[in-house]
C-alpha cells in the first residue's frame, strides 16, 4: 500500500530498509524476498491509538483464530434484531475508522460488528496479508454470521471479495467497497517504487509469494472475482486516490457489471473518502432501501 508523508525518523527507517534489502539481495535473493514480504505486510501506522478508547455502547468480543486472538465489538440495534452488518477496516486502520457509521446503521435495524484485523488495534499479530485477512473474515462470518451487509475499505475490500468468492454469501447481502485495493500487483508496484528496489528482487519477491500462497500475486484481484460475486455492490472510489488508483477500477467500470453501482468522488483521496458526510449518507441509503431512501437519509444525522 502507499505510504503517507513521512517524518524524519520514518525517512531514516526507509533508507535503512532500502540499504538492508539491497545488501541482503546481493547475498541471497530468497532471503531478501522473505525480508521484503515481511516489510510489505507490516502495518506502518500506529493503530494502537484506539487501544485505550472505550466503546461504552458496545459489547466487547474476542475471537480466537489460528495464531491470533482478535478483538472486536458488537452494537445491538434492538434485543430482537436479526439483521447484521460487518465493518472491515483497511491496512493500518482500526475499528475506530468506521465508528461514525455505527449508529446510522443501527437506526436502520442492523446489529453492527467490527473487528480489528490481525496486527491492528487490539488484535494480536505483527503482519497482515490478504490471505490472513481473508481467513480472519471467514472466521468472523463463521462465528457471527450470516451477515446481511458488509462495509470494507482498502485491503479489507480486496480480502472481503476474495472471501465472498471462495465462500459465497446470500445474494440478498449487500456489499460496500470503499477505495478497495483492486489489484495486489499495484500495491507491490508502489512498495518497490517507494523503496527503489531492483527488478531482480521484485522477481524473487513474486516467486516467494506464489510459493507461499499457491497463486501468483495477480490472482489476488477484485477484477478477477467481481463477476462471480453476484451480491449487490456499491463501489465508492475517488478519482485522486493515489493508493488504490482509479486506473485499476476503469476496466471494471468498462465491464458495467449489472450488480455493481459506482459512486465516484473527486478530491477525497484514499482515507478522507470514508470520513466524508456525503459518502456516509450514500452508504447508509444503500443499506436503507427497505426503510425507504428518505428515511435512510434522515438516519445519517
């Protein structure tokens, strides 16, 4: 994923890792590939800032998956409510990223669930990959599903789509993708360009990913699976997103899949987009179709 504006300490760290990876690559391309994957999957932001926040209106949840203890929350719309939505944050995000969506969705009658991904927020771990996140989503769906809706940002969007492809949801479930990581290859492009790493290391990196995951990096692609995930999808993306660029979305826009509705913004970028009030209203309306668009609009306030 793209890396935000860096402090002096972070720039020094980048220079260190660039020099380290280039040196290791001279000694052993396979070793360097392992080190590059380790760095590629390491959250770069301080997601622990939400550790001390108390969601007093939520029930705390814990879920043990292989190798990780996940922490999450559940907000009950009513004692007898049956509809459920799962909020899925992006790389270096946390449950707090989508807190402002919770109460509008509850007013539509949905119980809202959200978990910190492995290596994020209060959940255990040090690294996060698409495979690991997809596994976590599968465990959450198994523990708390079936879900009637999903809202996912960035890497969470790609991981969700991979999971829905391998384990389909009810076709009545509704999915919101906010600036999803459409192509894994693009994330790797950003990573190698930012660190100015040589093409030979990139080849070793991709070979190692294919060896570990059983598929090439191009396989982890929303473009590849979107036609086989027939649930209604609202896709929100910004023209100026420099992390998950709109050029990756253009081929899907050209496909015009009948179950996908696009909401394209301008000037919100990758992280501001889900904080925007107009975007939030649009998403709540998407889930409020049964309540009526006018009522759903009122419920965003």
